[in-house]
């Protein structure tokens, strides 16, 4: 599974809270061209339902609790983003669903490329075909 949970470097200021940070190419393995965020979702909303052909992403939840369900056609796993210091790096074609476990949770995504609809795979059968074709190319 091309997905990895990371813990952000975090500074604690006694009595004044925490500061977490990450730097492109230092803490995550790609440059960032775009940041987007999803908010004001009701509880139990499910989003996602797609994969990306080439995009690399870092997902984190600075407020609330969001479950990320991942599927690379061989394996399925689930990651709970329930701490502002936790990040999830997803690289390349991994099918993802996101479930808002708490109302008003915020999902922030740092992405390696500008928005490009042609990088999305929104049909699960197309995704399986895309992954299998890649595998066939590698074994030729
Ligand atoms: P989408 O990625 O499908 O959202 P989710 O996976 O969270 O359900 O994006 C929803 C809509 O927003 C879609 O019409 C494309 C648009 N969009 C942009 O225009 N720019 C962006 O950077 C992103 C992420 C989405």
C-alpha cells in the first residue's frame, strides 16, 4: 500500500498550546503545488470515492476526526486522522473514501500538482484496470 502515516514535528509551548509543521521535501517526499481543505461537513458524511493516477498527497485533520479508507486492489486499510499532529501520505493510485466521524472536522490536503480532473479515476472498475495495466507493464 503506497500510504504512510507520519507524525508532524511538534513544538509545545507550556500553557499556550502546540505548533506542528511540515516542510516539502524535508518532512514529506514531494513538492507542494496546491493546498485545499474540506469543512462544514455533517457527521457520517462520506466523500472521496476516487483514486489519482499520479498525484501525491498529504492529508491531515487539524480539527476533529476523519476516517480514511484505502484500497490499492490488493489490500484494504483504514487510518483514523484524529490528531492535528498526524498526517497520511498517499502516493499514486490508491482508492480512497473519507468518512467524517465528527461534525465540523476539517480535512486539509497538500498536493503535488495543480488541480487536474484528468488525473482522477472515479470509476472503481477503471481503477482496477489501471492498476493491473501498470502491473503488466512492469512485469514485461
Ligand atoms: P473532489 O476531489 O471530487 O472531492 P472529494 O473527493 O472530497 O469528494 O472535488 C470536488 C469538486 O471540487 C470537484 O468538482 C472538483 C473540484 N475541485 C477543484 O476545483 N479544485 C481542487 O483542488 C479540488 C480538490 C477539487
